[in-house]
């Protein structure tokens, strides 16, 4: 049975907001970044571990603050539908790429060691990649800077939240493409039991696989995710040719 999240007092909200701002300020100090979280050179292992710990605390605080306003719930439902649609498009692109690979000639030496991968990930390129929302001041986070941080090449978790891979099979030209066509529907039939999503009026929403992965397996908070406004599908074909000397 799903329990309902208890409303937070104004005092508790103010405390959590201050913690979020302190966590973000502390990350700048540890990594010696500027105020926009830009930095040069790799972080040390100790720096990375300390920052990841702060990101985990920040995620917990923002998720606890999640207000579930009508505006936020509408955005959650919209984003859920969009991510499910993008996931289906990723599968379609993977199938099409596989079919094109079947038509390629002169690549027989690679046929037994070819893998085609598809990824769906958030794509930060400017502040336009971050949706401004009326609840921004309530949370007190520098969302644009934080999403820029998450999107760095040397980020703090794997970049994709939807993924599929298939091994090219030249002997059975339909085997793997049929497997791709049988990939699981990106929309779940029931809502995942996510503790801090237990808010009124959310029971009806079947969270798709991609959104669930963002929520459960990344360092993004739910308020971060709601502000994601740009995504990219990446298709890669990895050929391996082994040579003995």
C-alpha cells in the first residue's frame, strides 16, 4: 500500500533549501570551480568521492522538498510521455541502423564482431537546455549550473538513461533484428514504488523505463529532471577485427 508523503513545515523547507545551497557551495570549494561549475583538468579521486557524497545529499534534500504542485505534476506527466516516445524512437533508429549494416558489403571480416548500440541521454549545451519553472526560487538550487556539471564529459555517472545493444549476426539476417523489435515497451503498466514520489495525484502515472532510470539510478534529483529540456539519441556501431602476428 502506498503511503502519502507528509507535508513539510516552512521551517523544514527553509532548512533543506539552505542545505542544498551549502552543498553546492561546498562542491565549488572542493573542486576549485568557478560559480558556473566550470573547471580545468581532472578531479582527484578524493575530490570526486567528496563531491559525489555531496551530490547524494543534495539529491535527497531536493527530493524531500519536492512539492508536487499542479505545474510540476503536469511537467512530470509531459516528460514521462516524451521520454517514452524518445525511447521508442531510439529503438526504431537502432533497427534502421541494423538494416543498413546488413546492406554493407566488403565488411565480412568484421561481421562476427560487430555490435550496434543506442543511447538516450540528456544534452546540455546552453541554459536553453534547462527549463525555467515557477518553483525555482522555492528550491534555491542553481539548476542550470548543476545540470551543466552533470553533463560534463568526465561526469559523475554514466550519461545515458535508456540503452539497447545488439550483436550483428550475418548468418541469420533476421535473428537480432527480431530481438530488437521485441524490446520491452518503454511504458510500465504500474507505477514504480519510489518513496519520495508518493504524493497525492501521482498514483495514476505509470513511469516509463527511461524516467525511472533517471530518478532511481542517477544523482539527479526529481526537480533537476523536470527541468531537462534537451535530449539526444546516439547510435554507435563498434567493429572489432582481431589480427594475430
